[in-house]
C-alpha cells in the first residue's frame, strides 16, 4: 500500500477533488494555467486504512492557510515524473512584520519561504522514492524579497538516489509571475524504513 507508485495512483485518483487553496482569488490565472496543463494532486498520508488527505499541516492544507498564511497547491506532470509543480500564496500571518496602525506589512518571513521549500522537496519524493522519507539536511537561498498576497509558482524534483535507496537529493525553487527566482532550496532525504533495516530495527 505504501509503495511510491501506490501513493501516486492514490493522488491521481483524487485529482478532481484535490485541495485548490483557500486564499487564492476565484479566477487566479496561475492556478487556471496549471489546471489546464497539469494534474492537481492532494498531499496524502498513509494510514492502516489507506491514504488520507492532509488537512492539518505546518505548510499545506486549509489549516496552514488560516493559521500561518501559507497556502500551497500541488500539481503533477506525467511528462516529468521525477518532479512536482504548483502554486503558493503567503498571507499576513506569514509576514516578517505587520504594523496595522501604520497600514504596513513587510515581505514574507524567510522562515515561511524555507518551510515551503522544505515541504515541496519532501513531498516530491513520496511518489518517486518512498512515502517514509524525512529531511536529513536542508539549505535554502533567499534571492529576492518574497511578496505577500501574490500567487507564486514552485517546482521541485528528485535529482539523484543513493544506490541502497537510503538517501536521495532533491531541489526546489519558488518564482514570481515573471519567472524571477525568489528562493531555491536543496534537501538530502533519508528513507526511515531503509535506515531502520540497516540498523537492524
């Protein structure tokens, strides 16, 4: 049940009803473009009863949008099976500084941007390598101030897999509507099941 292919099949089977965000405008052109060319997919988690959609996560789902101002929608491209794409919007709860009395909000907090990069590099391995991957090492470069209340695109891909399957390397980036890179990230993921096997657990 927990093989990557099973995870991907479960995602694609729920594509029609997959989470489309709660803070995006009704006719958001970025989401419309992604909907027309890719398969929208949910973020799932394996349980004994099967895969369930994640609604309460630090980064994804309506809970993250409401409480942390981070709204992420994922897409899969069958022509690029080692990757995922999508859209993200950051609200005021994700701002580095908000001064209501002065009608001022700064840009997105760097930690919120990094959290999304960590999430998308972790998510892409689920349907490529293992649903039990966890971040072992992560780094990010914040290249431009990240705007609030703007729909941005992201892309993440699996770059390489270590021979035993214990580790894989992933990369991710967030870009604005003009394709300007806002931030990039790289992660080394470890398969916790393989690790436990190697440790004799």
